[in-house]
């Protein structure tokens, strides 16, 4: 009986620690389109993500880029936090302090001229 209580307490401790961890990445899925609204099918594009603090124009806490190829329907999937970092570290973001805003930019030509 004593072992059962210890096991339950241990399971609860593990459960609490799992929920207290910061995310390792944020799944992001979108359909890429050009300025005319045409789907960019089977195209290599560049995407840049910026995490800003407090306001949509706030200080940059983290920035990264991804080079991806869209599907025939123009869709792409990435995990924000697992790209090529440019500023800061994803693990260094204090998610509990102030609201955070994510800015998403794309270069439909796959370069670094983000819009």
C-alpha cells in the first residue's frame, strides 16, 4: 500500500514537470501565395519568423529563417524554433513575461527579400 502511494506521488510529480516546460517549437502551416493571390505550387520559398515582446512592433526577442518547398497545393509546414536562428535563442524566450507577437514574412523567390 505504501508503494502505491509513492508511485502515485511520483506520477503526479512527473505530470506537473511535463506541463511546466517551455515549448520546443511552434507548429506553423500555411499556403504560400504571390502578390496576385496565386498559389505558389511546388516552389522553394524562404520564410522568416520574428517573435516580438509586448507589442506587434515591440523588441525582437527571437528571429529565424526557414527554406521550404511548397506542396502542389502551395502548402508548407515548419516548426518555429527549429529554423536557422538570426537573433536570440528560442529557448531564451520568457513566455511568461509580457504578451508575445509573431511576425511572419516570406520571400516567394526563396531569397532574403522578405515581405
